[in-house]
């Protein structure tokens, strides 16, 4: 029943311990975190009534990487540039611009309309498993013509390992070397010295940014422009897979058309509609 712009908590790898200050309704989704109220397990993907003074605990992620805790009415965080998200690098948004600290109070908005017992249908939940292998969709561009054909084929045929040095700015990958096209090696000085350098231009969200030989998937907090090439772009419909992957997970990339990427986005939008709950 929350509006789409209501804020919740994103919990990475390990969940918090929260003492509830007022009676409300909560829901925990995403990774398998085994949440509990006063030591009694509660279900994922279902709204649950909580009383003032109860303690919500969530342990380590057993499957997946990130869980999400929602509160009836949402968290009372200000809207900054149209978003209530926290942008850590700039110290803006969310609550005081940073991750929650021990002992901090999280203000809640009016949640009088919360209804316990609602749940997301099984077939509308993301298919998480413990294989730690992911197939990530990509579309070509905007700079695929700076990579040689064999380099493009190698990227799609190879396994890529997610490095620990990854965050909401970028997902750093480890894998085989790239082969560059002639235009990347025989170019004007304004494009920079390395074949992966190009005249500064805009980056799409999800761009696979090639910094030297290291591809970095630019996600929500990534830069919006720069001087590196982007041979492929991960469409928004695949971002949930990035969010649920852990360091050392394996990615295989599958090329799709822009039309197919848009269709996948619409499919997820339908899954996140009112009809997904019961």
C-alpha cells in the first residue's frame, strides 16, 4: 500500500537489529536473510504486524546479497532531486547522507494504511539460488565499434568474476583481455593514449565501462560522463541480478536487442504491480 516513492532500507550482506518504536507493519524481501521478531522467525515477501518495543533482527545473507525492509508509510526521509535514496559519495539524501549508524533513530512516516498478511505471489518473486552463477543481459553500444569483432565475441563467450572492489558506483569484473578495433589504436590525440580512452562523453546507467583492460559495470551511483569506452550496456531489467550477486560470483553475458531489453523491463514492471500480491 505504500506509494512508489516511499523509502525503505537496503541491507547489504548482513541485516540490522532494529527496535520498533511504534506499532506498524513491515515487510522483508530480497535476499534470504532469515529475519525474526523477538527471536521468532517471520516470513519473507509478506507484510507482518509489529508492536512497539519488538526487535527485528536479520542475520547474514544465505542466498543473494541484498535484502529490503519496508515500513508502512515508508521512512520519513527528505526527497533530494526527486529521490529518497542515500548517495554516500556526496553525503546527500537518505538520513543525513550516510549509512545507518549504531544507535540511530529511523523516523517513519504515517503508516496507518499498512495491512498485515499480504504477500508477493511465488511466481512474482525473483528466482534466487545458491549457484552463484548469473546470466546478465546486455545490449551493444554505445562504443562497441571500438572493440574488434573477436573481442566482442570473447566477451560474450567468457566467464567474468565479480571483484570485491565493487559497490553502488561500479561492479568491477575480472576476465580475459580485450581486443581493440583499429579506430581505438589509430586515433587523434584528443582521445587519449590508451585504446580504451575516448573523448569525454555521456555514460548510460548500466554501461560496461572499459578502464584499460578492466570492465566496470556503472550502476546507480556511477559517473554520468567520462573518457572511457562502453562496448556494452546492461539494461535496467537485469539490475536485480547485479544487486543480488556477491564478490567472486560468475557472470556470463547474453546479448539482446534494445527491443528485447525494453520488453524485459515491461515484464518486471508487470511483476511489481498490484496483481503480484495476494
